C-alpha cells in the first residue's frame, strides 16, 4: 500500500515526486522508497524501519539507504554497481519517518539502475544545457561519467546514460530531477536540460 498522507509532510512528498520516487508502506513498521526501473514492483532505494532506539528503547525510524563505494567504477559505466549494498545509519533513528526519508534522498545512489535501464532499452540521445562557463568546464572535465562534452560558451551536451546516472545521484551531490532540471549546487538555481531532437 502507499504511504498514508498524514505520515509524510508536503515537503517530503514534493521531494519524492521531484526525484520520481515512490514511498510505500508494506506494514506499520516499514516505509520503503522505490524508483521506477521498468520492473513491476520498482527498485528499492532505501527504507525506514521502526525499531527500539538502542539508547532510549523508544520506537525510532532507522534509515537504510543504497550505498555504492566511490571506487566502484561500474557505477559510472551504465551497469549495476558490483559492490552496491544497503547501509543502515548508525545514529539510532529518528522520531518521525519524514527525517529518515530525507536521509535516504540525501544519501542513496540509484543512477546505475536508471542508466542500466537506458542501456538495456537501447535508447540513445543527448541533452544540452547552458550554464556558467566555469561550471561547464568543471562538468566536462570530470573523469566519470563519460559522455559529457563541452560545446563552448557554457554549453554542454550529456548523453542519455549520463543524465540517467545524475537522476539517481543523492541530493547532496549534483543531480537531475524529474523535470529535467540539473541541480549542480543546492544553493544555485537549477539548470534546464533540453533533449535534442
């Protein structure tokens, strides 16, 4: 079943929608966050589980998020990362589930799942964006992911696989939302991506 509306506030529901994620509550003690990977049930990004807090013993929402080691380069090649796993936060938990969902959005990685879907489907194509020339040079100079081209004058081209990778980046890092807005820095306005025809 879907999460009851009174369990999550409008801000968290908006963030989930902006990232094209769904939250489901299979039972009273678990809230799961999924991304549409083309499968029937979706791909789990993370979950919050209600359990006794290790210090106080009171019920708390423990956060578990999908983690990929930074040196696992399979993540950036469009295949499922070899050493991805689900990592629990060890701070003991949160009083409200919204905070655990916020932690999942801030920390979880699922871009490899979206990129693998693009590769499997055989989709091709690219997106372009215009940004500050310094940002464009920095972005095009990244070692990974491959597929970012600096076109000059602050314009960049990103392949569909690269955009899929950024769609599943944690909110603490550059990411692309469901409306094709590239959020390079949380303090800056988002940059609109345009799909090439």
